[in-house]
C-alpha cells in the first residue's frame, strides 16, 4: 500500500468514526467510499448498519401492496424502461375503474394496505388515442383520472392510495394529497449528462433534474410525506450519485417531508435501448446503500429485494430499514422478470439477520400525525388502518 493510500484510508477511517457520534459523512468521503479499496468496505458496511440500528433498532419494514399500472402509455422514452408503451404497441393498456377496483378488492383479501398507482407521465400530451380514452372515461387528463381512482379506492376499500404519476405542479400535489396519505417521484439522478444523445434520458422530457427537484420541493412546501430515490447504474458517475443523495437531503433538511429514500439498481431487460449496458455490481450497490445511510442517518432507506435476488438479505448489512412495497398478488410491472420474494421468505431472511419484519402503511409511522391532524375521509381511513405504533393494523 502506498503512503498516499494509507493517508486516504486513515482519513476515511476517521470519517467513519465520526459517524458513530451521529454525524453524517462528508461529500468527499462519500465519493471516496464509492470507489475505495475493497478492504475498507467491511468497515463502511458496519458503520452503516450501526447507524441504521441507532435510527430504527431491531425492525425492518415493508408495505404489503397491490400494484396498479393505471396506464402504461407514457410520453417519455427512458433507455431502461420496459413498462412504457405507445398506443399501438402490444400490451398497451389503460385500466378501467372496474379493473382498478377488482385488483384492489383482491388485495384487500390478502391483507394489503397500499394501492400503488404507477403510470406513464402525461401520455395525453403526445397521443390522441389517450386523449380519446380519457374523454370516454369522462376526464380531461391522466391526472384527473388518477385523482378520481385514488378517491374511488379510498371511498370503496380499506387500501390507501400511493400515486407515482411523474412530475406534478403544486396544484396537483394539493389535489392528490387530499386522496392519498403519501406520494412519490424518483429523483433518479441530478446529472444533466444523462440527457445527452444516446444516454438514459435523451428522449425523456420529464426527467430534467431541475423539474423533478421542483416537484419534490413543492411537496415539501405542502408537508406531503414523500418518497423519492436514486437510480443506480444508468450512466451516472460516483460524484453524481452522491450529489443526487445530497440534493434529496437538502430538500429534507428544508422541509422535513422525505419519508423514504429508495436506492434502486438498474437491471438489464431484453429489448430495452440499454440492454447491453453493464448492471451495477453487488459491491457497487452495497457501497451506495451504505453511503446513503451515512449521508442520511435518520431517513428511512429502502432497496427493492427483487432487484437483488437471490442474495437480497445482504442489503440489510448495508443499512436499509425497509424492503419497500411487496405484493402477494400483482407482479412488479416495472421489472416483470423479477418476482417479489414470498413474504414468509422475506420474514425468515430478515429474522436471520437479527431484525423483526413489520408491515407498514404507505405512510411511515413518524409521518402519520400530519395526516391524522386533518379531519376527513383520508384521516379516518389512515386511522383505521394503523395500529397503536403507526404500523399496519393487520400485521404479517
Ligand atoms: S421510466 Fe417512467 S417516465 Fe420513463 S419511460 Fe418508463 S414510464 Fe415513462
């Protein structure tokens, strides 16, 4: 080992020691840990795991959900997406209200508490077919239809909607927050480089980092519990990765509304524009999760287990405290080739790592008071779904 490396390793070790006192990692150290000598990684993971235990000792959560792909039409063309369709593509579909209710009612029987609405961004701006479909359904836009379907689920069932519709104005955040206790938008990356020709977002007008940050900020101004996150391995540099996490942290420091940060790894799928890209390695993913934990020691951190199968339980070693939405009924329509683990397996793997698995609602316990403080159907439904600690009343 060179003298320079020894010095670097020494300062990184000192940074890890600081995290034991609850201090976040510096940007410089975070960047270095993403590429440092592998010999340092066990200490990095141990520090991240210790930070998680200080934050949420002995517990790992998940949300039992149904996945509702309200429409898979989308005006964007992200290089890694297998979900989106043009209207003439096989499998293009916009769900009817009856289809939505049928899925949600099945989920109700299986103890689900979240209806995750995932859909393409503003397809009616590009496709007359979508405008006609919305007109037939009686709505002016995809967001009007989404709002009505969230209200339907809230009114007719015990599941709580969690919409993920893409970019939102302040007005639409206000409207959707009236019918859902939380919502989400993946920041993905703050790197403008991903918009250049041939990169992941070169034909995705809704993936402009500034616009996504604006949506997350608007949600913060309205104190809406918000889920966001980082997409790992789509062409970003280690520094971009850290800066994306820091941008999320800055917004949370200002508004206190980030209920959860997802660290999602890119997976190759046949037929996507990025089908020949390298996937992030397991080591890369573990380093990134650990760095995220040490940058945000008191924020809920999630990584999807189906995208790290079969050894997904290693993510617990890097400091996550949540497995995200898991469905006993519907596939992961975003990653259809990657089935979710069976809930019993998830429980056993979690317990083998020394934690208890707990079912949470689509709004985390610490964010419940801001929903329950506003009288109405939404708070009534959330109160009925929560146990005394704020987790799902129908626990696994
Ligand atoms: S990732 Fe989302 S915004 Fe991008 S193409 Fe797929 S559905 Fe559209």
